[in-house]
C-alpha cells in the first residue's frame, strides 16, 4: 500500500510492550510515539536531488528520498515526510539528501529514556490515530546455525490478520509482532510521549 502524506504503516515488535515501554495499542486510539528507522543489511544510500518522499513497498518497508536533518555521535534524524531517527549512520554522512530503503518501527528504548531528555535533537514524538492493527501470522520454522537448531520466522510465508487490539503477552505465545496502520495527526511533535509516560505511572 502506498502511503499518503498522512497514513503510515509502522512496525511494532512485541517486546516493546513486554518491556513496559508502551501499553497495548487498540484501533481508534490516539497514541504518541516517535518513529525509529533501520536500514536493511546491504542496502546502500545514493545521493539524490529529488523531493523528499516515502513509498510503502510492503510490510513496514519504505522506499524513501530522505533529507538529512541532524546527526550526533548517537543519532541520525531524517525527514522522509515525517521525522524519523536511528543510530548514527556512516553511510548517510555528508549527503544532504539520499535515496534509501528503510524499515519504520515504533520507537523503542533510546528516544523515550535517553535522547528525549538530552535536548540535543529536535522533538520527535508525533501524535497518531491507530486506523488498523495487523498481527503477524508468519509461522516458525526450524533452522540450523553452527550446529544448533533455532526457531525463526519463515521469510517466505509472511502474513497478517487484522485485530482490534494488541495482546503482547498472549498472541502467538508472546512471540507475535504487529503492524500499526496510522494516520498522522496535525499536532506539533513533542519531546516526550504521554502514551509511554502513562505506562510508567
């Protein structure tokens, strides 16, 4: 699904809820969170002069034209139509605008507990309306790594089913994952998330 300027598909690993950083999410909720990006292994950023944009490829993967906003020794902030952040990315250094694929996820540890309190980056917490929640249904398969058997998700059988609410402690034996289909609300970004803060009270 190609995103509009307001609608985004954002990944939500189960452990973020299980660690107590956010409560379970539900359809229709207004939630506050920053968006973290990561670059697929082996994908190279290319210099670009095109307009900033993001196109949803599948799942929470996006093809983007990203503009460099800020970088410290701990964080890179990019504008892809929304502000997203990740760890320092050497491949993006000294390139004011790049074409690059990335995955988008609900902010995990770094922004809420550390970066939001340093004052060294711009506000990153946006306000979102949860339009839909998709639960991963990709089955586990056994694979061998260095003589040990591991259970991993089958990369060839990715699927989702729509649910009304996340249930991080029970869905798929605590090993599920989610996709939040969100509408960006016209509210200025903040430095802290009321959604995450409520979970701490």
